[in-house]
C-alpha cells in the first residue's frame, strides 16, 4: 500500500503485524529470564570464589526458606538440560564448555562448589540464549522469581564466607582450649562455688596433730 503525504510524495505504508498475547508474553519472559539468570549467576560465582575449590558444602548457613527452593531449582534446571539436545556434544556447534557443563550426568555433592559451578554454567547459557525448548514457561518463571527474591541473600551469604576465619586459625583456637582448660569460678580465686543458686562454703584446712608428731612417726 502507498499513501501521499502533504508534499505529494508517495510513502510506502507497511502493514502493522499484531503479535498474539502469548507471543508477547514469551518475548518479555525471555528477556526477563536473561537478566535474572545473569544476576543469579553473579551471586553464585561470588559464593564459589569465597568458598574455594575444596568446599564440600558452600551453602551451609543458608536458611531453609532459601536453601530448599534453591536446591529444587538447580535440580530442575539440570534435568531440563539433560533432556535437551542442545547439550549433546555432537549437536553443539560452540566450543566445548569448561568446568562441569559437559558432564551433566555425573553426581556432585549437594551444595558443593562443583554443584554451584555447574549451575552457574547453565545460567550463563540462559543469559545468552534465553533458554532451550525443554525449559518450560513454568520453570523459566521459577528462575526469574527466585533470582528476584533471593539473589541478594546469596550475595550476602558470599560475604559471610569471605569473613570466615581460616581453618588453621580455628584449629589453633581449639588447641588453646584443650591445652588451657577453662577453670570453674571459685576454683582458683578462693571464692565459694555456687550450685543451683546455693553458695557452698569452703571447708577449712585440717587441724595439725595434737601431739605435734607427724603421721610418719606413728607405728
């Protein structure tokens, strides 16, 4: 179609294509998923950096309200990735990813650094592509909601890991407790001990022998 403007110039009029509501929703959800996956990946990588490569449970200390849904989310996203042809080596045109991305079938300890690194790799894929076909709309929304609600809490957890004392300092403090046991109140200061709120008087020293002869002289 063409139209004539006020200057008499013909202009091509492009027909406007109206998208269906579900198409608009999918586009918006995909863009939001990319942002949420990036924020969540950033928080997880902070935990990995602070925990170190040998941490068995880098999520110890998280509240149940965060730890439980986080565990379910990692498991669900990994399951959808295993079912996707995009993660098969022969179907992927990109270079082989590092860390634990290629090895989705291996068993990793729950909450370990290896577990978090693998999930961070999956989030990086979500951030780049907006998901894969096996990642349904419901699971996409779970990733978005969890990131919005708990990404800041994961970053706060990473800061607590950074403030944790080194293992050698903890062992040193334990050695000092073993070598120098804590004395009970009153045991060395001469003050009476208390038991159940009752003050126990100190016993006087035994009296000297009446004859003045030590016990060693008796037959």
